[in-house]
C-alpha cells in the first residue's frame, strides 16, 4: 500500500470514529441515569409498600380481618375477646344452646350439653383469626379481607349416646317377636311386629347442620325400622315342636303340693329362642312369664334375704343383723320343664329350693369398719312441691347404701343414671338458658349439694364439682354442686384405705346424707368475700320477657334478678394433727336477669 493513501484514509475516517465514541458515551450516560431513576422509583415504591404493609399490620394486629363473619354475624375488625362476647350474645339470643325435638306426645326442649354437643366460641374465634391471614415464620400476617367462617362444633360421642336415653323413652317402640298360642286345641302363630328406633346418626347430622348454619334445631326426631328377632316365618316353622310341648298338662310339685298346668296355660308360657345360640332347642319356658307364674304359685315358700344395714341412731352408726333367704331354683326348674315337655312319659317336675345369701352381711360390714360415722350434712326443701320433693327422694333412694371401695372414685351421674320418667323422676324446675323451666329431674342438684358437703366435711378429695349458673341463697355460700346427665358431674375419691358407705334419708322437708367409715380426719375451712360483683343486665322495669309454654295464657310469673360474683372456699384437711392437703373451690356465678315469664299455653 502507498503511504500517502494511508494518510488520506486516516483523515477520512478519524472524525467519524470520534463521533461514534461520543455517541456510545452519551448512550451509556443516559442508561446510567435511567437505571438510577428507575432504582430510585422502585426503592420509593417498595418503601411505600413496606410502609403501607407495616401500617396495615399495625392496624389489624390483634384484630380479626374485615369481612370475617360466622353464620352471617359480622365480627370483622373486632378483637378476639370482643368477637367471642358478641358471638356468645348472638348464640344466647338465637337460643342455639337448646333444641326442640318433636316426638309422640309433644315436643321436648333439651339443652345441647345434655347431648354432648357444644358450640366452641373460643375455637370459632381462633379459626376466624386465621381468615385473611398468611402464616410466615410462625406469625399470622394480615393479607386482606377475610371470608365467612363456619362455627366450631364439638361432640362428645359417649355423652351423646347417653343423652339420647331421654329421647328414646319417648320415641322408640320395641319390636314384637312372633309368638305361639293355643286356639281350639290348635297351635296358631301371632305375627311379629316391627319396632321403631331413633336414628342416632341422622339426628346428630341434623343437629350439627342446624348449628353450622346458625339455626336452632326444631324438628322431628329421625327414626328407623327395627325388625324383630323372631319373625313370623320362624314361628311358623316351630309350630310342630310347640304342638308336642302342649299336647298334655304339666305338673309342678313342691313338697306335698301339686299344681297342674293345662295346655292353654302352658301356651302362654312358651317363647321362641332367638339367635344362633338357640341351636336345636328352639322353644322354651325360660322367660319372665314363667318366672312370674311360678313365684305367684309358690311364693309363700320363698323368703327374701335380709341384707345388713348401717343405721344412724342417736348420732352413732349401728349395723343390723343380716339373714339368709330361700328362693325357687328357677334355672333348674325351667330346664326340667323344657326336657319333660319335649319328651313323652310322665310330665311332672319337682320344684327345687335354694339358699339365697344376703349382701352385704353383718360380718362383711363389721370387717369393712363401717360402724364409724365419717360425716353427715342436711339441707331442707319444701314438701309442698311434690315433683321436686319426689325427685330428691328418688335420688336418695338410688344412692342409699352405695359402697365406695378404697381407691375408687364415686360418680353421682353414674350412680343415678339418666333422669327419665320411667326411672321414677318427675318434671320440676331446672335452669335452661338462664331461665327456670320444667325439666325431668329438677331437684337433683339439691341432692348433689348435700352429698358434696358430706364429702367435703369427711375430708375426701373432690375430683369434680361444678357450681350452679346462679348463686342460690338457700345453699351454703360457695359450697353448692350442680349436676347434669351427660355433662356436669359430682365425683370424689375414697383415699382412706378402707371402704365407705353412703346413706341417704328424706322426710318432713329434710334431706340428710351420711358418709360411713373411719376417715380419721378433721376439716376446717374459710369462705372469702364475694369479688368481681356484676349487676344483672335487666331490671324489674325492663325485664327479660320469656314465653313459657308451661304456664296458661295470661298468667305472669316473675323471677327476681341477682348479682353475679366469684367466691373462694379454702379447705384444710388434717389427720393426726398433720395437714393432709389443702384445696380451693372457686365458684363463679353469673348475674341473674329479672325475668318476666308470660304464659303461652292454650287452655
């Protein structure tokens, strides 16, 4: 290449190269400016977002997110305690803690707690607090408006099954097995009949569905058909065997006495064996009808045993003398009757007697050391209220004579069982939803209170005790006890090392419960002053009005309001001069509204 040509080329391209470099520099500078500007804008936006997010977290800290509701009840923006209080008031106002079950003979109102069903407001509010939040590093951070939340409902299966006993008594009809009878010398079949049973699963589903929708269940009790164990076809298949049983009279002999049972009578005593255990012996006289007839014929030859008792006389325990009894050996008798009736030949059966031993015997009670008086307590009631007095007497009867072995825990609910009319309890006032209403078993809490105080002064450890909803002035201050079948119970432990016996006496408006056995303990106690006193929410001028179906139309009854408060009783139990233990019984009573009950029953 010629040197002059190189110079010319350099002169030609030099300015162009300088211009391009400057352009690149300018472009880089503009990029840097844009980057800085964008960075600043982004930083400002992020800072604003973080500030806003922090502001929102602070504003919603400890509060439910907006938009949260339970069954249509808005609780958004409230603090958990406020939300729980509003929810409790809403539940009470809508009567969700009771159900109205429509059954044959009329509707029955039951508290849900008796069926082991509860609406957990604390758990519901906890679930509501999670709505509209995200979990980050163990913290629930607000993330926006929340959603509706279903109420948390809990079911105690055992209590539900036990509580249904009251419903079953009103609804269920037992199936009737097919039977055989004699008509004009011929064996005929009496057809079987289906029964009716409560559909536990369907009822529970209906109750829970109503609760989750915020409604009080008021409807029928679902039922299902129960088929008999011995069908009409089963009875038809056994007619030929029955004809053999009934072809001739059967003679019963006891000493010199003879009783001839004619085929027509034998036919009324026959029953068909049920289930796979019947085997080939499908017909039998082993039933309550035969037992009743035999006892009616030979009852004068029987003598009931006399159990030993511990009676209280002049403040001392006296053990009575037990006596053996004599009874017909029924199991052997019906086995002989079945064998003789199924075979030919002489149809005669000898009735055998057996000795029946009393329980407990005098020696057993003496060995138990039950001649010592542990403690006793008495409360009083009005005999004019016959239903309530009857319930107290029935409770006393069921518990009377109960022996609590060493180390065992006594349960009043387990001992009394369900409070139903067919078990001897009657309708009397009970507290339901803060108001006195008629309920089967009213008055049982007086027995519970009396028993609690007897155990209290015997120095026994109290395992479970619940105060009443309201303070009841005629009970010892802070020493009452409320019980409810399937829910609240009264339980105490026998830690004395020996057995104890509970005796109960009623009469002339007094209930006395005595605990027998050597406890060798002394009890002292102190009762604190009422605290946290709260006034009722209503007054006589502005009472809570309740329509009462137990009162005739136009009749008005008043329930006086009372303050609510908390009180503590401290007990010290000593033995041999040393302190065995101290315990505290804290009772919190709700304020009792002034209630105006207006009769709603049509005449």
